[in-house]
C-alpha cells in the first residue's frame, strides 16, 4: 500500500476508536456498561444490529463466495424480514417489560436455573468460537499487506478490539458502529463503481453480469426444493427464518443491541429497518464479487490469491515445478480469454443457439483453468502439509490492493477493519454480559455491589477476548469464513430458539421437561450435522421443532406434571 493508503487507514481507525471512547465516557455502572442506559434511538439500534451481523467476514468472504460459486448465498437472508416481524411482536416487548440484561434471565423466571444456565452455556460456546473466526478475518488483510504470518496480525487486531470494548462497554460499541456503517456504505458503493470502470470499454455493467451469468455466477434464485442444497428459496425462507429468529431473538450479541433502545418502539423500528435493508445490502456485496469475477476474465488473476502461501511455495524446492504449472496456467488463461471474447460477440448477436454453444465452450475453458490451479494447491500441500489451501477469502482483498486507486484502497481496508471491530466488540460485550449476569451474579456472587459487577464485566471481556484470540489462531483451516460462522451457529440456534418458543407459547411445560428436551435435541443435531444428512440451514428448523415436540412428550410422560407458575408465564 502507498503512504496515502496507510494514512487513510490509520486515520480512520484512530478516529473511530477515539469517537467511541469519547461518546461512552461516564459508564460508571453495569446498566450503563452493558445496556448503554437504554437511551439509544432507533437509527442507532438499526445500524448497531447491522454492524454486529455484518462483520469483516461479510466483506471479505461474500465477494469471494460469489466469485467462486455465484449469487445463491443471498437466499440465506430471505428469512430476515419475517424474523424481524416476529421479533417485534413477541421478543422485544417481553424483554423490555421484564427489564432484563440478557435474554436468558427470562428463562429462569419461566422455567428454572438449570435451563437458564444451559442456554447461556450454549450461547457462550457458540459465540466464543464464532468471534474467534471474526477476529481472524481482518488479520488476513494485514498479513497480506505486510506479507507476514497471520498469527502476529491476529494478536494485534484482537488486542485492539478488546481494549476499546473493555473501556467503553456497549455505548462505545453502538456509537462506533453507527459511524462504521456510514463509512462502509460509502466505501462499498465506490468499490462497485470502480470495478465497472476498470472493465474493458466495450463491457458495460449489464454485459458484465451476462458474461458472469453464462459461467454460472449470477444464479441468485433457486426454487428447487432439495434438503441437501445449501442455498435455495426454501432453505432461505424456512431454514433461514429459524436461524435469523434464533440469532436476533436469543443471541445476546444481538439482543444486547436492541435492548439498548430508548423504548419498545425505538427497538422495533430499528429491527424493522434492518429487515428492509439487509437483503439489498447483501445482494450488492455479492454483486461486487460477481463483477470482480468478470473483471478477472479479462485480467489474469493470480494462480493462488493468498500471496503469503504462494510466496512460501515460490521459495521452496518445488519452485521449478511451480514455474511449469504457471506456464500451463498462462496458456489456459489465454485460451479462456479467446472464449470470453467470442461470448462477447455472440451476446451482441442475440442468437440463443450460438450463446448456448459458446457457454459450454467457455465453461470448459474455465474448468481447465481450475484444474491447473488445483495442481498448484496440491503442490502447496506437498511442500507444507499444514498449508492453507483455501483462498477465496483473499479474492476481493487481492483485487482491492492491486487495482484500486490510492486512498480508496486504504478506505476499503479500513472498512473491513471497522466491520470486524464492530461485530467483535458486540460479541465480546454480549459474552461478558452473559457471563456476569447469568453465571457470576446468579451462581457465584449474588450480593456484590454494582461497582464490583462493573469490574467483573470488564474482566469477563478480557477473558473472552483471550479465548477468542486463541480460537482465531486456528481459524485458517476452516475454509470460507462466512459459511463457517453460519454452520457453527446452526448447531445451537435451533435448540435455543425451541426453548424460548416453549417458554412463550407452551405454558404447561415445566423446566425439567424442556431442559432434557434441549439436551436430547442438541445431541441429535450434532449427529445429523456430523453425518451431513441435510443442508446446514435445516438444522435450525429441526432443532427448534424437536425441542418443542420432545418437551411436550417428556412433560406428558412425567407422573406428576408441574404446571408452570402462572405469574411467571406470558
């Protein structure tokens, strides 16, 4: 990067952190530290909710996912608007009325302590692991720019986020997230415009999409009902709905964001706006990845996008063999370019028969190129069996650093840093609040002063920060980061959501029944997931429905069913 890019990057990060710390001054009690004194307006809630979900993983991995396999991932978000409506009707007013710090406090009022502790434990494990992946994403950037191992950059990024989260609490998180999302929207728009501008003069926006579509990268909608297909309209509407409902309704990283709203109406409005904006935003991010794909049909992409791993191979004893593979790769790319140019011509002729014939030729040329790239990754493993051979997280970053103008490179990299800081800070804040409120305050020290709980919250933030950084050090082995986070969440979100639905709507079920139903369900979900019997989004549906069904069955089999205390039920 140039001096201008470094200046833009450092200035943006310093301003964001300083702004968050300044706005969060005066958080002297646990209510202010964890909930921001419940004083934030709806637009703060909306942008904070979006920033928590839209981590650096979104801006690194989503374009890479579209580049590799197309636009179908957008269907993952089709359940978001429906989930927001249900949340606004049920979860939001209940949580506000009960004046809880965490979602899991309610479960003890409705059921018992062990059910509250179980759901809090499931959340802590899942969110702790996912946050480690979130921290790893921006460390990829620094390692690529500086050409150093991600271990050092992971430690730096993790320490930076832990610092300002410990200092400012939820207000620092929310205020910085509002500014972060404003910068992110502007930067992404500029990136999209620049990709189109860098295409050949005779390739406009629509033709770029058409060429990508003929190569299978514009497949946004799929109405096929297939339990083994990860991304279809039905997995998005059904599986995605259950996942999003559980994520926004029971994951403390999100519940904590809208609990900080000044009122029920402010929290509701913030969530509804998030539901309206999320799908178009994700569509545009994926569209940038498709445009980058078209760009690389006219400009030779690297044989491997992770420059750190490629450099290791270039400096190894296998360098001569790599040179041979690169020569084959250059030849294959030139052959593909010929087919791409032919496609450009037949698209102008609008002859469907010729287009279909050329599409097959182009897809074959693309497949030949992929096979040669695979030879390079196989050679990497031969050189180092621990080499990271998954490079789609590096695709968009490689494009940004090589082709965008000075200044914009620094801004876009700052955006990815900001997204990571926002989502990671939210997660650390939620992990701390759940640890202190649901574990420490309830099970360890029930009568401490407010100041002691505030200090415990800060210590818990540091503790989880260390855990997440350790997890981040192992994140390079898990493939596409965006999918990894959602797969991990699908293992527990359905179970947690099922517990909450029983609490809200199945009044005759008591704590013992739902506790054992949740344990049994989680065991079943792990088995189904490990055996890969269905696409991961369906795990959310299965988990939720199974908890409800088993809790009702277990309750009916108990000799003396205990009716839930009416005053604690809805």
